[in-house]
C-alpha cells in the first residue's frame, strides 16, 4: 500500500510539472546587495524583476527542464552600479514561433548581463546606459532568432553569439560612446544578418559571419575606430564610414560574395568620408564583386581578389 501511494504521488507531481502554465511572477527590490531569483517551467509564463540600488543580482530561468516551455516572457530592469542580470531560457517544444522573449534594461556603471536562449526562436532586447558595462549573449539551436542590443557610454563590452542552426537570425546592434568593444559570431546557419551602427571614437568591433548568405550592414561615425569582419560564401557587405583615422578590414571567402548591396546603403559598397582612413577588402574565391568609394584626404583603400 505504501508503494502504491508513493507511486501515485510521483505521477501527480510529474503531471503538475508537465502542465504548469500561465504563471506570473514579479520581484521588486530597493537598496544594495539584494538578490532576486525566479524559476518557471511550462508555457505562457511571465517573470519581471526590478531593482534600484547597487551590487544587486537578478536571475530568471524559464523552461530549463525542457518539458513544455513555450511563449515565455522575461524582463529585468536595474538602476544603479555593479548590478548583474542572468537570463536562461529554453523552449521545450523545440522551435515554436515566438517561443522566448526577454528584455534587460540597465542604467548605471559596472553592470553585467549574461543571457542564454536555446531550442526555440528567441527575441532579445538588451539596453545598457553607462560605463564599463558588459553583455554576454548566446542564442543557439534554433532558427529565426532576433537580438537588439544598445550600449551607450564609455568602456563597455559585448560578446554576441548566434550559432548552431541559427538560420534567418538577425543581430541589430547600436554602440554610442568611446573605447567600447564588441565581438560578434553568427555561424551554423544560413541567411543571417548583422545591422551595426557605431557612433564615437576608439571603438573596436570584430565579427565572424561564418554561414553562407550572411549579410552585414555597418555604419561608422567617429574617429579612430577599428573593425575586422569575416564572411563566408554568397555574403554581402555594405559599410559607411564618416570620420578620421578609422581602420576597416573585411575578408570574404568562397563564391559569389559582394561588397555592395541594397538596403540600407543603396549599392554603394564601402563609402568613406574623412581623413586618414584605411580600408582593406580581401576576397578569396570566384564570382566576387567589391566597390569602394572614398572622399577626403589621406585615405587608403586596398582590394585583393
């Protein structure tokens, strides 16, 4: 009899976990050294953490058990110094539309974001305003992922990865300020796109777009910025540079790459306006096309095919 009761309890518990859904959780904290953790499994869940102060920690985990997670929403808002935000999301249905959605907004200095989303289309919106902030974001094992990242300030860093079957994934990133660094990896899929806008000085951006048909459109305004991009076969690039002492290096490997495309640079290829800028384009393979237009003083453009 005891064994039967235990078995029935286990069945009820498992069923409860499997069908958990439509839950809403929120946490608000004011002050310093606070910690808020929310864990949810199931479908149509929503979690929100708001913290105002310094050295606070926030964590939201959704669908980590991978049972029936789908259509979950997570949001973290932090104002202050030295705060950390961690997001972990998984779609248990393996690729349902709009499976994962998360938002992080941090205002202040020395804040950090670490987000991981996998096994389902993920839409992420991360915004940081301040200095010496950092973002580490990984989206993988699903197509149709979208990330919007905005960093404003000095000395910020971002590492973004959209990998492992990330077909039709898009990264839209905006950097405003000086001495910021960004490393971007889009691989393991096809038809990926990078739209990047940088405004400021002494910023460094490196990008590896390893999948075929991986397009990138980049706008640079400022001085002394450094950009290094790698693209694989059948990929397009459009780059606009306005400023002085910028250094752009683009390598494209494979067949059918081009340094011109339509939106948003209207087939002008790489356009340079300013002084003492350096542009280098290397294309390895066949049927490649490159266009570089330069206006200003002391600029250098090199195309190698």
